[in-house]
C-alpha cells in the first residue's frame, strides 16, 4: 500500500481519483476552490515532487568573513597571517606563538619624556612629576580579507593610557594591566596606532606667600 501511494503508475492515479471523488461528495460544488487546494496538496504528496519544508536545506545569509591578528607590545604577531592557525582538534600541529614579521607589524617610533606639572590650589603650589612613554605601530594587512588587529599593550602598575583612541578593553594582570586596542584594515591597507601611557609621581607641596 505504501509503495502504491508513493509511486506514479496506474494504481497511484486510481487512488487519487477515488480520494478526489470522496472529497467532492463531502464538500459539494460550492467548495470547489477548497477542493482545488486539497487536490494540489495530494498531487504533491503522492507524486513526491516537492520536499517538506522541514527537509529543505536552510539558506544562510551572506556575511563578511573576519580574521583576527593579535599583536603584542613588542610588535610580534600571532598567528602568522600567511599560514592559518591549526584547528583546536588538530593535535599534529603545535599551538601558534607570537613571532616577528616586519611585513605585518613595525614599531615606527618610541619616545619617552618627563616633565613637571604644577597647579595652584588656594595658597599651595602642588606639583607632579609626569613620565610619558609613547610607541607607534604600523600594521599592514597582507591577507586577501578584511582583518582586525588586536594590539595588546602592557601597562605597568600605577600607569594609565593617555592617548587617543582609548583601549576597547583593559585586562588586569599581575604586573599591572593589558590595554587592548582593535584596529580594522582592508586587504593591503597599512594602518597606524599610537599608544601613550603616563605615570604621575606627586612632589612636595609648596606654600605660596600672599601679600596683604
């Protein structure tokens, strides 16, 4: 019986005609439009020409492929953009590590400075010694896809980031913190990132003499 329903021979046509006759008797001539819809459904089910919606492959919407390249404070990258990182279930390859690649990352400038900032509050002269450390990154996307460089800049304890843009994330570490910057780059594009950190050391306050 199942083979007959799924087939397309004379037995299948006979069954369709019998089912159609019974339905016509139940609904009458006034329900002819409803009968047409039911007949179409039976035709699809018996003929096996269309799969149920649950069995149809889902269509996935298109979205851009994004790759991420990590960069540490010494301008080393991970993974190597020219060699995709091994999958987590691939035990035959070692875990990728940071490595130098001057085509991808270069430190363009390093500048350290020190100065004194003064501020008068009432009759007091308050002074702070400011130490500033700056570093400039040049990042080149050598891949054929758009990538985001994730630059992890170590920040020593009691220091803070004093540059624009500010980090998108700050992670606490045993030695201070890790400032995380995200920089997008199109294929072949060179982008630059300037990171500056500062440390404030309070100095002895001086009293200001006022004249009466």
